[in-house]
C-alpha cells in the first residue's frame, strides 16, 4: 500500500520514473473509464483499482508528492504523451547510456541522454582542455615547450584553477606605486641558478593545494630564501604562508591576495615558521597576535641563533627591467614575480614557456599568479638563442620541471618582468649595510636584526 503511494508520488514528478511506473502497471486506468475518463475537482468515485488500492482520474489527484493519479492520467486527461518507453540509447565518446541512467561525467562537464537520442552536456571550460592539448603537442616545436595531461587537473573547471590555483590580485595599482630600485650590476653570467649558487638554501616548490594563496606562498618562500642566504645558512627557516592567509587583513584568503599587503605584514608583524603554523590550504582564524614573539606564539625556538622575535622583512621594492632583476637575484637572492597566467600554462610540462596563440584570445580568461624567480639561462633552439628565467611555482613538484618552469626572458612574457619584487630580511645579528642607495635609506637602516625590540610597531593595518 505504502509502496504504491510512493510510486504514485513519483509519477507526478519524474518523467523517467513515470515511464518505469507505466511499465510495471500498464493499465489502462483512466482510459478504461468509458463515460467520463477524467473528472473535475475531487471526485472520490473517479477511481480505478490498481494493485491492491485505487488510483484517481480527477483533477484533485495531482498533489505533488502526495498525488495519487493513475499512471495514464497525464496522457488521457492532460494530453501529455509519454515518451516512448524503450527510447533511445545515447552515445557520447564511445560510452552508451540511456535517459534512465545517471548523467555521465566527461572531464569537468556532465552529460545527459535525451529521449530523442541526443546528448546534452554542460559547457564549462575545463582545466584540461583536450583540444588545446592536442594543439600544443602539435605546436611543440614552434612553441618551445611540452604540454601534458595532468591527472590533478582532470575533471576540474578552468575557473576553479583560475581562482584556487593562482591567487594574486591584479597588481597594477599597488605595485606600480612601490619604490623602484635599479642595480648597477657588474657583468652578469649567462647562466645563474640560485639553487646551485646557494646550494641547499633555496626552498623547493611547495604545493598551495586548491587554495588561491600564491600571494602568501611566493612571499613566504622568497622571504625564507633570503633569510637562509643572508644568514649564510644559520637561519634556515620555512616561513608560514598559513599565518599570512589567516592573519593579513583585507585579503580574500583562498580567493587571492595583494602582495603589497603581504609585504607590509611581513615588515610590521613578521611571521613564524611553518612547523608552528602549518599550512592547511584553507583560511582559518588567525592565532598570532601582532605583538607575539616566537615564545608567546608557542613556537619552538631555532637552534642556531638566539632568536625570539618573529621573522620580519624590510620594505619591499620593485625591480624594473631584465638586467636589474638579474643583478638582484645574483647579489641578494630570489625575487618574487607576478605573471599573467593563460590557460595553457596549467599544462606546462617542460621547456621554455611562452603563452601560445592557442590559449588566447579571451583576456578575461587570464588571471594573475605570483612565483619566485631563482635564476636565468639561455638555450640554443635551432638558429635562435632563447633566453629564459628559471621560476619556481607553488603547485608541488609533480608539476613542470620538478615544480619549476622556465619562461621566456627579456620580452616581458606574461608580464613577468613588470612586477618583480624583493625585500631583505632582518637576519639575526646581521649588521652590515647591504648597499648604499640614497633613496633606500630606510631599507638600509632597517636591515639587520633588531636585537632588543623594545620598539613596538603599530598593529598591522594602519599603514
Ligand atoms: C520498443 O522496442 C521494441 C523492440 O526492442 C520495438 O518492437 C518497439 O516498437 C519499441 N517501442 C517503441 C515505442 O519504440
Ligand atoms: C587525460 O587524462 C585523463 C585521466 O587522467 C584521461 O581520462 C583522458 O583521456 C586524458 N586525455 C588525453 C588527451 O590524454
Ligand atoms: C635597466 O635599467 C637600468 C637603469 O635602471 C639600465 O642601466 C639598464 O641598461 C636597463 N637594462 C635593460 C635591459 O634595459
Ligand atoms: C639570547 O637573547 C636574550 C635576549 O635577547 C638574552 O637575554 C640571552 O642571554 C641570549 N642568550 C644567549 C645564549 O645569547
């Protein structure tokens, strides 16, 4: 009895179920009522036996999930013709399915089978675009890099990648207004790799996960590199992007952040080490106060130096052009670069990246990301010498060249040379002036660890 009511309820709702229902209870019912198959309003007599109960053919029988209409009510009384029962099978990419089956998943889209045998799929752009991959593989020689089909991207929408794998807000305004620095560099070598020059001191690629926190990662890892370099390995520390994600105000958390705010926070408040504030790829409640020390924040103190203060950086500055950036990397360590990301970048596997025509147009489909530049080089490709930057991404070591990528140098590919930032750490007991550049007085004075920080910085957020 109850079973039937449930079945009847389904009739009112789902056409597919209705078909099955009619198969199980073929009737006729309403059409078997010879004189008045369909009745108006509620008429208790307007019923037919079905299984062990009655079904109705009056207007009152359609009551949503409590309906008790006969299986052929719609057809007979409303003139709605049921779809043919053994409709159609659909085929989509060599998979057969019917309108009764669940929608099938095709990469980041789902497809359903219609009664007429056609297939309707959602139309989202996927992070792995198989057509784009094919084109890239075809273009490999002219483009100069190799694309691959990463399983981590499979099934994801491009918009997810754009929001959750990147995460640096359009830098135009704040970065452009930053202090600029030019390096009067000496001769620059053809090849330079900070991870070889300062072996063991440069952070490997980490993985930001599905959280748009590249703003925190590129900032924290570049700062970590520079602590290690400037302290000559005494302050080897992985700074905690999680603290920035949780504590820097006016950011969008896993939906992106501004680099200038990140640097201001590192300057005024400082961060603790990774072990003390582990990364969880989500925003959580900030557990570090701006007045904390490593002790009050319950962090384990470093072994090699007598540090109790959080790790702070001097003011960030920006570098203008190719040679300035190179000199900065060679003299002081890795730098942070913002880049405009095109769709094909996600599929990069190896080689010297440049965005392919296949990934354009659709300016609205590109977005900003920030990475570390750790060196440069050049490679002969045919008759051409191709110059590149060596960059470290934050998608884990499974991506690209062991977490790194190389990208065209000298032509502002993806705007990579437009927004390059650096800063210097307050290394413990480091007192030597780093450089003399008139404009950067504050930076010079501020560099070197402040041993007795009786001087309190105003809480972050007012600057
Ligand atoms: C259903 O399929 C059978 C054979 O499988 C066929 O004879 C019949 O005509 C089909 N009915 C409809 C409504 O398509
Ligand atoms: C890409 O990988 C997925 C599984 O990770 C696979 O189903 C798909 O067919 C692959 N596509 C291409 C073009 O290799
Ligand atoms: C970069 O700028 C500096 C001055 O700021 C200049 O000396 C140098 O030649 C420039 N380099 C390039 C590649 O334009
Ligand atoms: C570490 O620094 C604190 C305060 O800065 C000082 O009191 C302490 O004596 C130092 N310890 C060592 C071993 O230098």
